[in-house]
């Protein structure tokens, strides 16, 4: 009898083990399917929080006397704009993918939304990518000039007036909404891009002489109008070439103003082109750039990144939108370097100029802008770093006698 009981118990255990084996096989199959799905689809949440302390001193001749101002306080997005975003990839097979990016900026010092309160003001794009042809983007993102010069500017278009966009306005992190942008796959290191914005939704100003008064200035309201000709449109195109330590870039932008400005001055189409390059000598990455802007500008760059309300120099170029000024023009020059000191630290330096030409020279208040900047970054980890920088500008925004000095320190965390 004991032998029979032992046999019956063993048989029950065997049946249980056989059932468990089926369950484990089913779970393994489900996990393998889930792994393949994850390999084909991905969703990434990411962001940057950048906060520092900043000292800013500016001065300018106003009505025959010297006006000066100083600011000291916390500043948001000194090295990089604070942001939160998500990006996703869906692999459709045969080298085809759909992608999306939704990214919004925010002020890390007070929690306010950036980019005028837009939910995803930094970027909102849906894309189709083919491994052989390239990528087609639809939505809102930076133009090609801003995109290409990120890898050339030692300050990566950050640090206030130290960024290359202070002299090359079309590369000052310019964002176009409602844009169709195609970029080819790099072929032997060469990649091309072409984009058209049906309505940039940038604010804009028409002015005849660089000043903004009722008689000579008309505002453009940002938005997407039903009539195509009533929108502020833009063309952006460019090319990059990479081979080993060499990087070359060229870009061209043109703005097309709306046709429905009542009693406005003659409408020009601002244009900007630039050529730039960088070479990594290992001991230093050296960058140079040259460009020209005509019939207007792509807005201004405040000296610092902290509070600008009430600042004399915050908007000396009439704001951060599009500026239409017939006959005005400027040449821009840039030299910079990124010098690795240790595996965890780098010294940044640049000199840039913006020289008035054309009708701009005729304005008595015009003069060549010069900005001298130096910075330092130290990486605690792959995600967290400290930074410091100092920058001095003379004839800021090509305004004679306008001077600015900025000194800042801070911390940046990427997640």
C-alpha cells in the first residue's frame, strides 16, 4: 500500500510539472514576442534642467547721457534651454520608420512654459525615414542654419551673447512652425536639406530705417492665416560634409512677409547665408564661420539669459522675431575653439563680429559689433556638469556705444 501511495503522489507531481512546463513555454513565447515589439518600437522620455547665477552689466548712450544697468540673480537655461520631451520610433520594416518628437521648453527658475507658452514649443514633428533616401519632417523645429551650427559653435548656441547666433541671426535657434523639411541620407559624408514653412508663426516688424515708430513701423501678428499670402513664410536650405575630424556646413534662409500689412512700408524679403567649418586637432577643435544678412534680420539675442524685462539691451534689434528693413545688411565673422583640458573638462572660447554694410552704414548710430567670450565646463558624470562663462560685447547689436558684460556659473542635468 505505501508503494502505491508513493506512485500516485509521484504521478500527481509529474502532471503538475507538465502543466507548469506548458505555462513556462507560453510565458517564454509571450516574452519573446514582447521583446521583438520593443525592438521595433521605442518611446523615450528625456529632458534638461539648467539653472545658474548670472551677473549682467550693460550701458548705452541715451539722449546725450550714459545710461547703465546691472542685474544679478538666478538664470534659466544658460548653457542649454531647460526642456522636457518625448520621442518615438516605429520600425515598419524594409528600412522604413515613422518617428515623432514632442519637446517643450520651461523656465527652471519659476516653472513657466517657454516659447511663448506653447506646449511643445521647442519641437513638434512627425517624420518618415527611409534608410536609403533620407528623412521627411512635418511640423515645428529649428531651421537648417541653427541645426548645422550646433556642432560648430563651441558654446553650442547657448550661454547668452556668447552663442554664435548673436552675430548670425539666422542660426540663433530659429524655429519655424508648419514646416515641411527633407534631409537626405549622408552619402560619402555629404547631406543636403531643404525646407519650406507655410507659416512660421513668428512675430515680425516692418521698418524703413531700423527704428520703430508709428510712422515707419508695422507689426506682423504671428499665426496661421487662411490666405497663404497673408502668412510669414520661410525657405531654409543647406548642406553638411563630414570626413574624419573635418566638418563643413552651408545654409541659406529667406523670409517672405505677408501681403496684408495695411499702409506698410515697401516689403523686402530678408535673406541670410553662411558658410562654416570645424576641424578637430585633438588638442583643440577649431571653428570658423562667415555669413551675410540682407534686408532685415532674424531678431535679436539678449546679452544674458536671466530677467530681461526693462533691459536697455534686451531687444536692441527690435525683438526676437523677424525684422524687415529694406537696404540694411551686415557681414558676420566667427572664430572659436573647444579645448579639452582633462577627460572631464573643456575650455570654450570665441570671438565674433557683425559689421554693418549697405544702408546700415548710413545710420549714425551703427557700428561693428564685437563679442569676446570664454567658458569652462566640468562633467561630474555623463549627465551632470558644472559650467562658468564670461562674455564682453561692444557696440552690441551694431548699436554704437552699447556695451554688455555677462558672467555666469551654473549646473546642468540631463535625463
